[in-house]
C-alpha cells in the first residue's frame, strides 16, 4: 500500500516490484515536465539562447 504523508510517498511492506516501477515512471514524468517548464520560462524572457541550450543539455545529461 502506498500513502501520501508529509509531502512524501510512504510504502509499506505490501508493495510490489511493479509498484516501485510505476512510481519510478511517474517520478521521471514529473522531472521531465519540470524540465520543460523551466526551459519554457527561460526562452521568452531574454535569456541568451546559448544558456537555454546549455541548460537543456545539462537537464538531458541528468536524465541519463
């Protein structure tokens, strides 16, 4: 069973490997969305394109 408490996911001993995989997939989705949100905020606000490209590269390296 999974609970959301104190801004964390709390797992008890009844979770399966599939539960863990699904949580990992969800966490990756959230990270990806946050990456895209940050890049979208930078691009139209006068941040030089070089920095946007550099940050995008760094975000993508973190994902591997």
